[in-house]
């Protein structure tokens, strides 16, 4: 008998190899065991083109309504892709559209298995990185200064007031840049970080450089402090501590730590540090991602893309060994969250058992090619895309029988 899931999950389909493994996961690991209503949105590139990207907006609205979504990797078209698929235009990144509609923050979390040791010996638990994805150098105005000049920063208020600050008196050539951020955006970011730290029951760390940038970075620090104070009781109840550090201290502390925290990063720090942390933990195929809105909507995803190189092999009829772990964990993340919101412990239990089946399969030495060179001991061979999923299914069935489902 299947496990009944009370409320729907929004399912967002995607492109290329990610779409192939998506289908396999759904058919082999989810639908045989769950009686679930999936609100399906096909964000495959052709359908986005056909609907002039309306489908992306509809999917985001559906997540807003149903609270929980799960998304397959999608192509963000560039000029080459426009030609390849004969698209009407280079539609924007669906992730950026959905993130903007939900006003959400993306958190990346690695999946840890015993036989793939992190590069950093002390790391034992996941380090979750939250990146503020608005402003700073990513929305900057910059210029080359050609010769002797004065650079000024001018703010002209709508009521006619003006404020002019001297940036630098250039005696010779140089460069200049102006950046900005928004109170609302920083606040939403802080709220999403607090929301997810409570959800994950991990400490929340935030680092900036407020000793140097007293107004700009200082404002980030103050907003985090204010938002943390507003949620003090919930944080205490979840046993979540908040720490503010200088960014350089935060980097040093993270490296020396055993992990197990949510590290909230300003935009540039998050860009840089998420690559460091991802590399430190191993493969992209083991990195999950979740979009959290400040009002508690959750969209789960794998951090990797559509794995186009593997897809081209697949189309030629060649065997592939694509890692489906992050996509499976996207499904379990959404299913667990659905179960928590619906207060259906058996649904949460299913998510736990599927994750356990995946981890045990890898720990037994069965893994895809990307993991083989990272694993200790190194396995003899590697599993093909479908073989790996089949091995997980066998283990899942054992576990389900074990608990009488
Ligand atoms: P990618 O799909 O992440 O793949 C880059 C490389 O990383 C692959 O060629 C493969 O290396 C390895 N890899 C990634 N995921 C893997 C997995 N699950 N199993 C095994 N190996 C894996 O990035 P990309 O090739 O730069 O981008 C392809 C498309 O994805 C682009 O159109 C881009 O727009 C899109 N994209 C979407 C998202 C999203 O929807 N969230 C995110 C990023 C990129 P080897 O070739 O060495 O095996
Ligand atoms: Mg980066």
C-alpha cells in the first residue's frame, strides 16, 4: 500500500540529462511508494519558449500557493542555446525568475557519506551556505578614470535635497566603482537565513567587514541583529545560536570547525565561499540547493546543471554514469517538508528512509563515476546512471519492509 501524502507538491521539470534522471527517480523511487498529487510544470526549454516563459511564472505562483516545490535543472539559454533550439529569445534564468517572485534566498548543502572524506579533515557535518543574491558588485556602476579628476558620490533625493561625498582626487589614471543595496532585500535575506537555520536546527553565522565599512557592512550587521532579536524565542526553542564575526575571522573559524552551521554570506563572499565549500566536500553531484522565502516557501533542487556532456553521450546511445544523488535529495527535501507541514510523520519517515538508502548504497561501494576517485577505499568499478538508482530502490524496499510500510 502506498503512503498517502495529504497536500500537493509542485514539480518543476527541466532539461537534458537532469530531465532523464528526474524521470527515473520519479518512476522508480517516488511514485511506486507515495500516493501523491504533483502539480506539474514543464520548464523544459521548448515549453518555456512556447509559452513565452509564462510557465515559469505560473510555477513560481504555484510554489507560493502550495508552499513546497521540487525543481529539475534547467537550461539558462545563451546565444548558442538560442540557435541550438531555435528559440524566440534568450529567456532569463528560471531560477532567477522564481527567486525574484518568492523573494527567496538560496542555500547550498552538501550530502555527506563516510567513504568520501572532505578535503578539510576537521569537517564532519555539512556547512550550509546562504548567499545574498542582490546588489553589491553584482549591480555596480564602474568607470575608468582617464586622468586628473575628482570622483564624487552624489545622492539626489526626490524632495530636492542633495548629498555629495568626495571619493578621490585622482592625479592620474585610475578606476572607480559605486555599489548599493536595499534595506528590504537585506531584511528578507536575514529572515530567510533565520527561517532555514531554525528549520535545520543549526547555528547561524554571519560575517562582514563592518570595522572598515561602518555604514554599508555595518547596516548588514545591524539588520541581522534586529531580525535575530525579533525571532529570539523561536531561535532559542530550536537551540539555534547566532554569531556575528568579521568575515576574515568567519573564514578561519569555518575552516577549523567541524561544520554543522549555516553561514550567511554577503553576495561576493557567498559567490566565492560556496565554490570553496563545494570543492571541499567533493562532487557537484552531491550538493543540494534549496530556495527559502522569508514567509516559509521551500523549493528544493540539485545544485548542478543539466549535465549536458552526459546528455550528448546518452543521445548517442552510449552508457552514462550520472550522479542522481543531489536530485534524489531534492525530492526527499520536498517530501520531508511536505510531511512536516501536513503533520504526517509517515511521509517524513519515507524521506528519511530514501536518504538512508542512498547513503548506504554509496557507503557499500556502489557509486557513479564522479565519486570513484574521491572515495576511500576506491571501489573497483562504477555504477551506470540507472544501475545506481536500481540499487537504491532495492535498499529502499528493504527498509520499507523493515518498518512495515
Ligand atoms: P553542469 O550541468 O553542472 O555540469 C558541469 C560538469 O560537472 C559536467 O560536465 C560533469 O563533469 C559534472 N557534473 C555536474 N553534475 C553532475 C552529476 N550529477 N553527475 C556527474 N557529473 C556531474 O554545468 P554546465 O555543463 O556548465 O551547464 C549545463 C547547463 O545547465 C547549462 O545550460 C546551464 O544553463 C544549466 N545550469 C542550470 C542550473 C540550474 O538549473 N540550477 C545550474 C547550473 C547550470 P564531467 O563532464 O567531467 O563528467
Ligand atoms: Mg562562484
